[in-house]
């Protein structure tokens, strides 16, 4: 038996705040294993996972995919839960919650409104979204701390009061922090950011949600998710040369498109998996958000074990070894769809512009750009982001840069580097990568999201100037990075970004083309090679974590009533029991409408904790089908054209309900629930589209709105911006039962169309109560 004294010492060491403590596997196999170093009293419960899996396997009597094992292993009631892929709603018990600072504000404001004293599961806040890229890491961080002091103080004190761990600004990007500290094989984690699936690179089911979903989990009530379908991606062969993990997901995005993964988990399997590093698998899972997938996951293997060991979690790896049968798919399991990719034949890819699923081999992009009239000269190359900022990513980029420097070359394009975490920053500084990237012309930014989410004070062009940038990011929607609609953004791997930045043009193919050195001699870049993990231990850098106190009841959380950045929430109104009659149409949207179009980021991030102020960006990026313009809609009461938010506020003032008409995959992109809160706050009641992105549809339901889809997509053409709409049949609102929409045209004629919905019984109760939070309060009152 392990001596009590030793276990006591280990417990004391962990509780005292030591950031990384290597515990021998022999000890951990005999003792409970903590979920993370920061929560020594919260333990991994593989026994429960195993018990639930066995119950479900016996019921379904078939082999299970890895996705099913982890998801069904977290069922609230595995014996009675109805399970049918793509149809039934599952009630789940996730292990933990993670929130980034832009979404954590609204999530914590909603949690405060719930009246609960403390979170029921381990939860964390990560300050990564509010740091604007300007002059470089240290200066930008100091500026952000000054500008955002009120918000950071709110998040820190709210975390302390309600038992939530707080990662200070400068810690790094939420998903890299999770991979380094919190994700593990078999975990179910939900995060208030759409790229939460990054944790699937370590064998977890990590799902992006809105803040209201996070509140459910933090409140200790079962979280609902439509039972996902499972798309299998079989990998064969082996990555080599210039091909990288990023090319796998760029290829998959080209195959499935931005909505091809909707309602499904992407499960990678096959012999090719073992040729990909753990952080490479995380890259692939991270960008699965761009194909609409619920999440993505890889099976537990030796590369994950190696990463766990290097990040001080050999104890978790040892435990995962014991339960490995539950952390890989069963032989003979069935997928709803299978895609096969031979990694040995996979070529480097670059996707874009304006959409992440427009896939091109790097060898073709120059010719395609010239044909399409896209600028071929690259103004800026940007590496890093939550998708590609690992030690391996930085090493491969440095390997390319080092070759250029050896021939006297620097980047022709501007070049920026974003480390994924303080640990990555400190380690690449120690190992020389950061200096190599500076020497080639790079600027090292703060450990934060930065330009990837529009936090970029770009000075080298004017708004409206046509230009090209290449990034190792995940999204390239119009205006996403710099708010310039004429910026053509392309997404590729960090090493390809580095090579293209050195050449300065999309017409350069590093696999075949030559560069001219300072001595006039031609040379060709060799394919980069770099260690997936540092030879020495990671350098943890500065300690940036704030532990929540054991008792936070005396902690004061300050929200000034005159604040322009924070605002306590008022409950939304309840449904009045009547049909929604004679609604005006605020806007009929033409084409792609992402959450960036519905609730812009960039400078608007500062209002993420103030619902009324941020509502001034409602749908300002959406294109009005009536005039082909953004942020210009007809006020049906005055017949004057004006900004969308102003028109919505006018309708609200006049007591008029309104609707939005949308196109395909409405709400694609970020998990930001502000895109659902804003229309609700300004008087919206219904969003009718051809189809929805998963997270946004759920967010709308949570806030008491009606997300409905045309039973016949062609009916989109029957509704005109000047029409009035009535939704009838709400008194008999029931799961699976379509609703009628009566369209009233200005000439007095009417026509009726049918609308579908995906509400289940509890979600109908959210609508009737006014919001999911209102419903939670009603249930609390009844139970007390």
C-alpha cells in the first residue's frame, strides 16, 4: 500500500499551487487521479464511464464508436435514455466547463441571475479575447489590462465568488490551456467557444456551446444535446514533407463544406492516426468547427500518452492505459458516413478566400488567384491562433525561417507570430524559435487570440483596399480579421504561411519553386522538420492562474449601474399564450449570414458584458435582399431606410414584434450567444431560415426565440421584406408538429406555408417561460 505520509505530501504539494508535479504512475494506479493539477480533489471517474457504456452496449446490442462511448458514458440515465442518432435528445452530465473572457461575461451574468451560490462542476475562465494586436506582446498586454480592468475585475471576482478558476490575461488561448491542463481521454467538456473541439486531440468529447448551456452544467442540471450522428474519417498512410495535420482538415472542409458536419461528430480512425502528433490531432479537431460538426475526436494512442507525460500528467496516461478499451472505437462499429484520406498522397492545402471550405492545393492557388482576380501579393502572413500555435507548429515555422536566413533573406510580407499559451511562449523563447522568427522579420504578439478574431489594429492598409493575407487560423469570413471587406484571407499551415511570407506571393509553391538568396544564387526550401515536443521539459513561464477560494460567499462582485461594459440582466418576458400575429420583417438576409454578421466582433468585444450596448451591432453585417446593402433596412412604419439596430429599437418602442428571414446555415461560425440575445432583447420573436448552424439554433431556443425552417426551402422566395407574418398553432406547439405561417402581402393577398422546428418538450417550456434561465428559476421555486 502507498504510505499515507507520501499521499499526504502529494496532496499538500498540489494544494499549495505547484503548477506541475510529476507523480509516478505506480502511485496513481493505486490512488485516485485528479482531473487536473489545479483541482486535486476532483477525480477522473472512468469507472462510471465504463458502467454507463456497458449499460448502453447491452441495450443497443452492437459495437460502439468512440464518440458514442464517451457521449453515452456521460448520460444522466443510461438505462432509460432514448437513443437514436440524429433524432433523440440526450440528457448528459459533462465533467467540466470552460469559458473565454468575451463569452464568460454573459455566462457569469446569467449564472448570477440563477441565484445559485456555487458552480456544481469544475469550471474555468480564460482571458484571451480582449487583447488587441498593435505593437507586440508586452505592450499590447499592458494596454489590454488597462483598458479592460473593469471586465477583468468582474470576471476574477465572479470566479472567486462562485468557485471558478481564473486564468489571467496573458495566460494564453483557452483551447491551448485546456489541452495543456484540462483535457484528457474520455472527458466530456463544454466550452463557450466554438473551437472547444480542440480538446478532441487528446481523446475528449469537447463541445462548443452558448453561455446559457454552460449555465445549465454549472448549475448541476442535465445538459441536452441532440444525439449526434457519427462521420468516420479513416486515415491511412503517413504525413511527410510539406504536408501537415492542418492539411487533413483543410481537405475534409473541402469535402464536407461548411455545413456538411452539422449534427455529427467527426471521428478519426485508422492506421494513419499514429503518424500525427497530439497537438496535430488537436489542430484537426479545432477546425472541425468550420464544417459545422458537433465536435471531433481521435482515439487514445501513444502520441497522446507522450503529450500527457510531457505536460506533467503521466498519472492520467497510466489510468487511461488501464481503461483504453473504452477510449477507442469497438471493432466493427458503424459510421453514418465514411471518408477515407491517404496521408501519403495528401498535398499541402490553402483554403479561401471568404470561406474556410474553398479548398485548393498550394500548387494551384497562384493560378486560381490570377484567374479569379484575387491579389497575389501577400501583405501579411500570420501564424499562431488556437488552431496552430503548438511547440511543433512554431518549430516547423522556425525551420523554414532558418533556411531563409541562411541565404540572407527575410520575409517580403509583414509577419506576425501568436504563441498559444504562456508555456509555449516561454519554451520557444528558451529554445530559440522565437528569436529565429523575429530575425526573419516577425513580430511576436501576446498570448491571445488577436487578429484571428478581429483584435487587430491594422495600419498597413486602408479600409476598402483590396489585399491578400495568409494565416494559420481557422476562419476567413469577410472582414473577420481586420474589418476590411476587401481583405482576401487564406487559411493554411504555419509552415506554408512562413514560406509564402518569405516569397511574398501566392504564386510561390515551396515544394517545387526556387528563391533567390542575397548572393544571387537560387535555392529551394527543404520540407521543415521539428520536434513535436521539447527535448527538455516545458518552461511554464509566469504563473497566471488564480485559484478560487474554498469559500467565496464573502466575495463581492461589483457591477456599476452606470457601467458601459457590464450590465446585470433582466428576465425576458414570458410568452403570452397567443399566436404571434402580424409580425414585421426586420430584414430578409441574402446569402451567408454568420454570427460575425449577426453580432460583429473586433471593437464590439468590449461590450460583451452589456447587452443593451452590444445590441447596437445587431445584424449590421448582414446583406439586405431588398437593396443589396449591409445595415440598411426599410422601417415598415415610417418607410425610411436606416440601420438595422435602430429600426429594431423603433419597433420595440412601438410594441411591434418582428422576425428575421435567413438563408442556408444561418448562424454559422462562432458560439457567441449574443447573436441570439440581441434579437430577443430588441423585440425579435422568430427567425425563419432554410437551415441553421447547430450552436446558434440552440442559443436562439435558450433565449426564448423561435428558430424555424421552411418545410419547403423554396418558400424563402415567397416572403418579401414588406410582408407581415403570423405564426399560428402555438397553443398546440409540440415536438415534431409543424407550425403554420400566414404571409400577408401589402396588396391584401395571403398565402400559407409550413415551418418545421426541432424543439423537444423541455425546449418548448423554455419558449413558454421566456428563456431557459426563466424556466430554471421556475423549477427552483417549485422545488423549494
